[in-house]
C-alpha cells in the first residue's frame, strides 16, 4: 500500500493555542474544529455530566451572536455544526463551503471567551438533556455500558456517565456551568483543527486573526485521581426488560500514547476485523477469529473487539450477542477460550497479514472526508500526540505477529478483566396498540402561545453571506455517463485525491417485489449474496476480501437493492470480479441460510423492543392498506423469516437481480476507461431483471391516534404522518422543502421542530421530519422522543406547527434563510464518495439530469411562501393525520383521541 499523507502542518500561537491544518482538496468544503481538553473525567462529584451540559449551553449565544443568530448563520452558509463530549475532550465543529472558513473561526473565537449563561435557558436545557438520557435509557445497552464503566473504574472519573446522572442533570445551575467554562475554555487548553479546501498559510493567518488576542489563561492541571492497578476480575449483571442477552468485557490497557497501541489495534483486527470496516457490514471481518469461532458455529449472532484508547488507562473491549438458545455462560466460556488461545499460541503469518491490512486500509478510508479526517486528527492530537497521526500507517505497518501475541499476553489477563452481562427479565411489549388517552399536561411543560426566551431568528433582519455558493464536487462536466452492453447505466466521477474506489450497483430488487407473507425476502436475499457464489465459499470470499482490505456488501431497501465495493485502486479489477460473482451467481448454501435467518430474527426482536422503530413501523402499517408494497416491514417478521426457503431466495434472485434499469456509479481514484473495461469484463452476459415497479397510489387515511405499550422504557416516541406523492410528482419539491422547514428532512438545518419543540419548550432531545423520493406515494412523517408526562403537550405543539404551515405563508426571511441553506449545503452533503455515488444513482433513476445539483438551488429559490402554504394546505391536513406513540403505559383518563 503506497499511500502516504503529507505531514500535518502545525503551529502554536503565543497564547498557547495549538493549530493543526491539513489540506484536503477533492471537494470545496472545510471542517473547522475546536477541541478543549475537558471531558467527563473532569466532572466533579455531584456534577456528573457538567462537561456535556456545558457543550449544550455553548449553542445559546453571546452578546455578539445572540441566541438563535449562530443557528441562522450556519443555515445561511449551507453548513452544519454540532459538538460532542467524550471522556477526555469536548469538540465543536462547523463543516461549511470553504469560502466561509473565516466566519467559522470568528464564531469559535467568540464562543471561547464570551459565552453567557442564562438561568432560564439552563432550566430549559435540563429538560432537553434529561430527554437525551431517557432516550438512551430505552436501550438495554445504555444500562449495561453505564454499569460496566462504573465497575471497571473504581476511582477514576471515567467511571461516571458522560451524560451524567439524572439527579445531577436536574440539579445543574448556570453558576456551576459558568465556573466550569471559565476554568477549562481557554487557548492554552484548546486545539484548533482545520481540514479541507484551504491553503495552510491562509488557515494559520485566520487563526492568528481571530484567536491571537485571547489571553492564554492559567494552565489546566491533569486529573488528580489515578486508577489503581486492577488485581482481580470484576463482574456486574444488569437485569431489565429487553429482547436478548448481551455480553460485554473489557481488559485494562495503558494510556492512548503508549507504544503498544498500534499492536492493540492489529490485535482487535485479528480477533474481529477492523472496527470501522466491520461497521460497514458485508464481508468485512468474517475471516476473523471471533466470527469463525463464535458466529459460524451458531454460538453468537455478532461479536466484536476494539480498544477504547483513552488519555489515561483505557480498555480493550469484547462484546457478543448469543444466538437464541445459547446460554451466556457458554458464550462467555468460548469467548475467553479464544482470548487464551491467542495468548498461548503464536499468530499465523497469513492471518496476521489479513488483520494488519484491514486496519491500515480502514484508516485510509476514514480520512476521505474533511470531517472524518478532522475528527481523527483532533482525537489523536489530544490523547496521543499529533505526531502519531502522521505516523499512523507506518506504526501499524511496523507491528509484527510477535508484538500482537506479546500485548495479548500482557494485557488480556483475567485479573485485568471486567465482565458485564445483560440478562433480560419480564415482557417488553403489549399484545397490540390501543387508542391513546388524552393524558394530563405535565407541570412546567409550558403553554402554547406563551412568550419564550427564544425568539425566532426570522423576526429580525437576517445577515446574508457575501460569497456566492461554492460549486459542488458533483458538477455535470465531471461526471462521465455511459451505457454498458448489458443495458445498465454507468456514471463515473474521478476523484484522484481520494485514496480508494467506491463502486455502487443499484438494482430494482427491493422489498416492493415481495408479498406481505414473504416480508424480509429481499433483505434475506441481499444478506445471502455474500455467503457463497459459484466456485467460492463464504469463508473463501471473506479471506480474500479481508486480505485486500476490501468491503463487499449487498443491502436491500424498500425499492432497490445495492451491491457495493470499496477497495484500493490497485485491487479494482479483482474486486469487480468478486462483486459480479456475488450479484450474478450466488449459491444460497443451507448452513449460511440458517445463520442469516438467526441473525435476522434477533434483529427483528431487537427492533420490536426499540420504541422509535416500533413507532415508525406501526405508523407505516396505518398509512398504507393491506397488500400495498409500502406497508409491510422490510426487515420481515419472525413468522415470515422462519418460513422462507432457499428456493424462495433463488427465485427472487433470478427475477430481480439483473441489469434492467440498473444504475452503476463509481467514485474515486480511477480512470473512467479502466473502470468501464473492467465492468464490461466482469458483467459480460449479464441479463434479466424486472425493471422499476409500478406503485399504486393510496388515499390518505382517516387518521387517528394510537399507543403501543413497551414496559421498562423511560421515553415515549411519537411518529406521525401521511402517505403523499412520488419523486417525479410536480408537488414533490415543495413537499420536500416543507419537510426540511418543519423538521430538517435528514439535513442539519435549524427547523421549526428544533426551534419550538426543543429550544422553545425544552420538550425533547431529538426531533425530525422525513420525506424521501420514491417511485410511489412516499410517507411524509415527523418523529420525536419525549418524557411520557409531556406527551400530550408535545403532540399539541406538533399539531400547532402543522396548522401554521397550512394557515400562513412562510415568512420571507425564514424562507430566504432556508433557500440559502439549500443552495450551499450540496457542497457539504456530497463530499464523501458513498454520498456522491448514491446521489448520482438518484439523479439517474428518476431522470433528474446530471445538472440536478446545480439546478436544485434555482428551483428551490422559485418557491414562494404562498406556494408552500398552498401545498401544505392541500396535503398536510391535521384532520387526516395518523399519530402513533410507543412507550410506557399512559395514565388512564376519561376520554381518548
């Protein structure tokens, strides 16, 4: 692997601020991040969660940028911004079209020194953070992780939850937050990271301009408490309602800067594949030890290994989910037996080489976007040192099999181990859904129409950025379009600065082609395609793809199936041969089918315990009539999955996995002629497929509200919506813009739901609306999670905002800000190769044209506030709205909605 990134440019201002810059020129985008050396490890007793709480408060404004102005500024520039808190640091970021870097740095310099802490906003934020925690509490893994960390660390504050205890969140004050801010937020405790389409010298000059005059502040002392050496194994068991058991174990490892960290990374790859490649699914990691020894024999449906490298003592984590009928004791015994085998016997050279290649290619793949590279650089700089970022590939390459066995023997000792087990108790779901009672409004929830501390930014003059929107990477002259001999469309976007190639083959083979009695068939076929093809077993395919650091996977959604390949440029031809083999000639072996069936059944049970998923599914069932191809669960049910046979899978594959209406998109460091020739060779003779389906229209249902009870949950999830129109309908664009205005529609824009449900009333942590392009009547939906006591108030707020869409034109300033966002955001949205490939496929499938990304801002700008109101009045009718809520049992009342 010959790729080497240029060294990071580094400087330190006179006030102590460290500035790190990397040029990444393949897209006109820049990521700016400010990292502070403060995390949950710095939270004082009785103030757990204060670092995370402060992160939330940093978005509330300064005298120069009042509350709401920053949200509006990011929106106007077509960017995204957010923050995250971890154990060792808190980081704030903006990802923007590159011409707006100066504005981002001006904002961050102002936030470093001039934050104000309004007591009323602090009270409101308590509700939001409590909602965030309650959403986590709905997941068994949240309780297990919390108990695990509190057991693994007896003294060090790593033992405390990053989000804080509910009691400490409820007691947080503005004075405490301001004191924490004054102590830790200063140049001498901060690192500025800039990655993207910017010259390093300009970045340094801007850093000096905006940050150079800020006083350094006193040095921040390191945490005073050190974790004592662990002398014996520790154990904890969590028993709560849940769908299945979980096993989690962690071994104490040294600090992130320790020279053994690269060997621990390769060790994790040997045990379970690279964590980042494994998260992409498909064949990645299936040649690893834990997959071969736990998943293949049917002991586990999933197993993972990864180092949690912290600035002080970290953990090497192992986790596994037992297959149905397998006792946790048996799974644990086999898991630890594999650990002991690794400690006792030398590592095979071929197995080691596969693991090392996976870890190194995963590192390369993670650096393809400005944001991912900035996160990797910042976290490495704060916990290990920036020099380790630049040397990462060389350090991984220097690891030997002996190093891996040595670190296994040194650190994976039973006495250094903490074991946490989740054991489900009780039932989690009611037998069905019931009409939802009209519960009492919670005290302190607020009343609709009361004057909030937050004023909508549209009510004041809005600043428009001076610079014109950047031209996105996906411009028509850069895309080469051809039709292959099979009839499939091919679109190629060369990107020489990207160190990989991503190939996406989209076929009309989604769940719309299965009957309700066969729900899950399309996904089961997709999952099986990488489990063996003519002349190659699942194990042989996994060994080869892992050895090359490839990711080969197939997924199926509602309408289409997508086979994808990610590889290094030198492996393209071989990768396409393997991709063509799984798409065209799968064998559906019986043992692999039962393994996939078990994994899908466990996933279904897990989904039925997730309040957000259940709400979305039950809403879909109420929006579409029986027999409609959009109604049934794409993931299937226990009954349908249990009944599917290899013959069913083979018949579906023959009928639908062909080139008719297929779209192949390729992005990366590749010559179009080379990739065309390779695809023609790999797909020679490919034929068949049913083409795009005809999806019937549906009447909008009568509406109504129902509730599904899941026991043991802290939060109630709400899903509501209507079935509307398809992607090519004349009203689609207006409805898409309304979904963005109302709830973001998958973008980071500050929406009405965010401003009112979250910021104005502090009711929920998450809230969003969705309306995606489909061939038929797509659902226009909204979703949020709330405390059960505030459920009815939240529904009232939602209904009030929906009525406002239909009863008044969108104010000019608000619409102008949204149009500015939608003009600039494509540059940010279409940066990563996977996103570019998916967008090109969408443009081809729906006949939008290669210039759609450039035409889109003009078409959005043509929409008026009156036009949006008229479309909302016709489609978004509260009297025909279907609402589903899922969570704890509601309090009984005399009437029901």
